[in-house]
């Protein structure tokens, strides 16, 4: 029934959506995987003509389970939900409800984006880096011993490709909210400049536009 620790399965399903379900320190049962597949079908088919792929990851921390869902549907559309509960089924339901809530909020605009994905210009390629957290004193010591570029390179612990889309500010905020991100860089479709939107500590959204300076 249940698989071994760190079990991962890939299921290619109708309409070419690929579902990946993985567990970190969690024994995944057939019933749980079926519940995930069925429920995500309902959500994605309600808001998208075709969802491309979904990744669901379960983990356990002390006495509760966590679930992280990432759904990719059309170019640039990523929806993320996180949940936690006393059992894996409930943790998934919590995360799925977060996704459904975000999609309900942006129902019309998400549907338009998914349908028009093929007509939009190809996004610019970029790189995303994760830097090792260091104390200010250690950063200053590195800067004294190396050039700025060398010091920065020494602190990179992960990197990945990143797409910089041409968007309106409104659509950039929508993308940031759907993906449950704190910050998003994009090219402003109205003036062609690189812009940034971000979630402020007070809950409001900040917007940086160099063209307005």
C-alpha cells in the first residue's frame, strides 16, 4: 500500500497534465495519491483549459504534516498553496483551499492569461540566486579580501533559471499573489522598464518603477 520514505511518483494524466507527488519522511498511501489527483483535477479544470503540471510535496514536522502544492498552467502562471494539519489528507485539503481561494479571487484574469499564453511575447531569460545568510561582519570581511564579484560568487548556494515577463503592474501583482511570493521582477509593458512589486510588512503591495524617479 504505502511506499518507502522519500517515495516519489509521476503520473501522466488526461489533458497531458503531469502530477508529481513526493514525500519527505512521509509514507504515501495509494488512497492519499488518489485523493490528491482527484481533487487537483477538479480545481484545475474549473479555472484552466489545460493545466500543464502540478507538484505536491508532503513532509512531517514533529506532530503535524505539511503540504506544498505548485500548479503550473500556461506560460508564467504558477499557483502555490501551503497547508498543515494533524494528518496528510487534511494538510493537502488546507493547501488546496488556499489555491482555490487565490484562483477565485482572480478567476477572470487567470482564464484570460491561460487562453492568451500562446500570443504573448517570449519572456526574457534571467538567473535566480540563493545567497548564504551571513552576519554583517562576515560580509564586510569578504568584501575586504575579495572584489565585489568574487565575494558575491562565494556566497551563492543555489541558482536556477528565471523568466522576466512583460506585464502590467496589475498583472504582476496577480502573479505574485497566485504564486505566494514576496517579490516579483517584471518588465513594465507600458514603458519597457524593469519594475519590481513586493509584499510590504504591513500587508500592502510596494511597487518600484525607475521610470517614475
